[in-house]
């Protein structure tokens, strides 16, 4: 007893019980949403149990009628048995259909909800997870939660009702038979304890392994060009083989445990079944019960054993549910982005959009979660009809500055805001809500599979063909798009496949320009363009009548002499360069 108390104390000290309760409550918030579906599923299950038990009673009467030669009741009883058998089939099919329908609905709704929560999770926190792991959590774990909500509590009720009702019938006809029918319960209870611990570990390992495999496959297919270029095909095939070997080993270990459990449960089932057979034959020979009652007992003993096993099976199922809940809670309970100023930003944009909106960074400091300080007392500003450049060595913080402007990262000190050109005292502090004021072209290829028109319209679904062409002309992309057989309806492959890097960049810029946001951020967005085209794109943006504020990061100083201001990002600072310094950079390039 003392040993058990120590174990319980140790368990509580680890906070495991509290964590389990939290996970259960988290699942409960979804269960409350779908209580009607759960009630319907439970009623169908209980109805099926009732029909099955009545069928057993009719079967008993039928055997007694046949063995007693009571031909007068034979036809009516036989007809009743057929009717209830058909009813049992119909209830089972209706229950299966309703379960599938409800499950699909709940699964999609929960996934949508989890997806929405993941999308507004703090970006820096989210980047600590591999995208393969995130997809696995969203897909597999969310589906597990959906299945558990619809099945766990209803099945608990259904199996309990099935067990109690079957036991009540057995006791009513012969209480001694119940003793043999319940022989397997203590053994099932003893088996469930060690299985519970093993099941928890296995579920965690399985989820981690699935995420690892998914992540490997995703990265491999996304970077197949690089793999081929470096002649790494053999390495990746061997790496996949290693992961698959690890996966097979894990699955076989699970299978061995499953086989051992199945063998033990089968042996217990045999013992219970043959004990029931022996006792039933003895009671019939003793004249205590009829043949029909014996056949009913044998049928119900199977029902009792299966009900107990099903109830025991709910325990590892609950463990699996809480593990899935914990994995999802790790994501959705991260800090959330601040969208509380949406209405304020909408009003501000509507009021000042046509006059132009500028950006000011004042005495800003930022340090990564890892402890690496990137900015200290950094300041800059950009206003409508200006192109402002951020230059500096790679890795010094140019992209980080744009992420701070987009509120993907939060400054540790200082202030960052947008202001109206006509009244610079009218300002809105930067937050996730303020992103609707920005268009952004990040580094790399950001085109999606589809057509050129579909890609552009992701930022403005109602844009006309004329608006698309106008944006393409500003980005110097119309020159090659109009020569394509299908023009703006030409297909774009995954990650911009079918176009050169420079063409894909210009399409990305056109998409950003189409949105007509007050502030445009270009992060090395012209790096794949030749100098002449790069200057044309920047000039087009400058001479466009729309009052746009444009901020570009660049390694190439070739466009600096057409920028309103140039800021050097270096040594944790953001310093405006003088004209002589800009000219020197251009000469030294």
C-alpha cells in the first residue's frame, strides 16, 4: 500500500494528472459543440443493442419451440426472428451511414478550426516546428480528435448498456451462469494496466515517426532539383531506406505486442466460452434450463466478453486522444497574433489611402528568442512616392526588418507605426491587423501552381483582366506573358515551374502591385533581374500615380541613386547613408 501511495505521489508531482485533465477539458470544448451528433450516434448504438438482445430472446424461444415440438408458435416466432434480423441489419447500416456522415462533417469542421488557430499563431514560435510535423498534427491528430469525440463517450455508453442489459437477462434466467460469463473481466483488467503504459509510448513514437517521414518526403520532393544537381539521389534513397527500416521496426514491435495481447485475450475467451459450454450442458442435463436458454446464454456470454473487451479498449483509445490533444495544444496555445485593431485599421486605410500612407521606425530594438540581438536603437522612415532602400551585408537583419514591419516579429523596445501623409500625427501602431496596408514580395520563388491569372487574383479575387495586365506591365512582366499561347491564363507549375527565376520574380511583383496596398515591401525581389530591368521596375513603381510607399532590400547598389533614402543595416543599427557614401557604394560594386 505504501509503495502504491509513493507511485501516486510521484505521478502527481510530475504534473501528469493535471496535464491529462487539461487535455480532457480541451477535447471537451469540441465535444460540447457536437453533443447532438453524439446523442444521435449513441441512440443508434443503443437501438442496435436492443434489437440484438431481442433477437437473442427470440432465438431462444425458437430453439425451445423446435425442441418441444410446439409447431403452433413456430411460424410466428420464425417470422419475428427474421423481422428482427432484418431490423438489426437496417439499424447497423443506418448507424454506419450516420456515423460516416457525422464523422466527415465533424472532422472537416475541427480541421478548419485548428487550421484557423494555427494560421494566427505567433510566426516566430511556429517556426520552431518542422512543416511536416505541423501538417501531421493538423491532419492526423485533428482527425483522431474528431473520431474520438464521436466515438469515445457514445461507445462508453453503448458498451455499458450492452453489458448491463446482457448481464440482466443472464441473471434473470440463471444467476449462476453470470459467474462463468464474467470470468474474463479480472484478466482483462490485469492486462489493461501494462498495456496502457505501452500504448501511450507507442502512440507518441508513432506520431513522431509519421511526422519525420512526412517531413523527409516533403523536403525531398520540394528540393528535387538541388538533389539532382548535387548528385545526392543515392544518399536520399539510402536515407529513405533507413527511415523506412526504423518505421518497420517500430511497426513490428507494435505488432508483436498486439499479437501477444490477442493471444492472451483469445485464451481467456476460450476459457470463458468452454466454461460456459460445460456449465450450460450440465444445467440442461440437470433439467434446470432448456436448450433454448442454453443457446441464449452462450450468445450472451460472447456479448458480455466483447463488451468488457470493448470497454477496456476505450482506455488506450483515451490515451491516444489525450496525446493528440496535447500535440495540438502545443501549437494552438502558443501566443496568438493581435488582430484586435482590424476595425481601426480599416477606417484609417479608407480615410487616408488615396493620400498615401507612410512608415516610421523609431529607436527600435529586437532580439531573437535564441538570445541573438539583431537591432538596437534602429530608426528609419519611408513615405508615399518614395523608394527607400535597405542595404547591408547578408545576415545583418534586412529581412528581419521587413518581418518586424509586417509584425511577424515583435520589437522588444521602441515604436513602429504607419502614418497618414496628409497628417503625420494620425498614426496606427504596427500589429497583425496593419498587414492589410502592405504588399510583400519575399525572397525566393513564391508562385503557386495554377495559372498566372489565378496567382495574381489570390490578392484581389475580383480583379479584371485589364487590371492584371496593368500590374504585369508595371512589373515588366507583360513583355513575356503576352507572348505565351494562353497569355494570363498560362499554367504555372509548383513553385513557379515553367518560368525562369527572373520571370517568376516579376510575376510576384505584379501580384503585389495588383493589390494596390499603400506600402510595398520588396525583399531582394529583383535579385534575379538584370540591372536594366531592375531599374525599369523600380522606376515604374516610382512614376506610378498611385501614392505607394516602397521599401526594398538589396545587395546590389545599382538602383540606389534613384532611391529617396538609403539605410545601411549593419552592427545592429539602421543608419541613413549620405549621398557621398551611396556614390562610393555604387562605384565599388
